[in-house]
């Protein structure tokens, strides 16, 4: 009886966790991500055909920021784009570094996840927008991806595990031939 009850509770827990998520898909840029129900869609461009990009951003549940002395909503975004000048992950990282460098206090390229992706943490040096960010960059099938968490420095650790779980569920999908 106890074993049956335990199996029921585990099944119920897994079912509730799956129901508490939705799947976001972008077919043009070939990716999908699982989105927890307590995240709010903040903005979305599915396919900018002139500049060849898509962006989607969610705000996370509010957390207390001791430095700002109020509640903060940090965000997670997926930015995907095509750039004919970028041919691999190293070119993608170099391209992005040129954009970041003027604004950053610190950049750590932590690891190579594979030949297609890199993990990066940055800290800004702009006084009015002090933040810490973790980014994953992926280059696959001619598409550049940046999956990013943006937080105040003191709330970064509070949202990091949610971001890591989100990234683990991010998938690049093969386009189906019709």
C-alpha cells in the first residue's frame, strides 16, 4: 500500500510539473524551449525579415534586491539571427565580444560545451545599469543563438538555477521538409 501511494505521489508531482510549463517554438530559427507558467512574456519578434533575427524575452518571478531595496524582475531571452559573415562558434564569440567590450567590467568564457556552443558570464561597468549576465552561445546550421539571463548583481544567484534548467531544455530542432 505504501509503495502504491509513493508511486501515485511521484506520478502526480511529475504530471503537475509538466502541466506548469508550456513549449515556445520558433520554426523560422529552428528552436524550442520549455517555459514555466510563472514567467511572463515581455516581448517577442518571431521573424524580422529585414535584419534576419528573432528575439523573445520573459520576465521571471519577482525577487528582492538588497542593493536596489525593492523587488526586481530579472529576464531571460533568446536571440537568434543569421549573419553570413559568421561561420562558426569562435567567429560568433569574437563578433559578440566586440559589442560587449566597451560596457563590461568582466568577461569569463567558462567552458566549451561542444564544438557548437560556449558558456559566458559578464558583469557590466555601467553605473546606471549594473548587472550580471550569463549567456550561452550556439552556432548551428548557419544560425547564431544567444540564450541569456540578465539580473542585478545581487539577484543573479537567486535566478541562476532556473536559467540553467531553462537552458537544459532549450532545443535546436531540425526543420521538417514538407
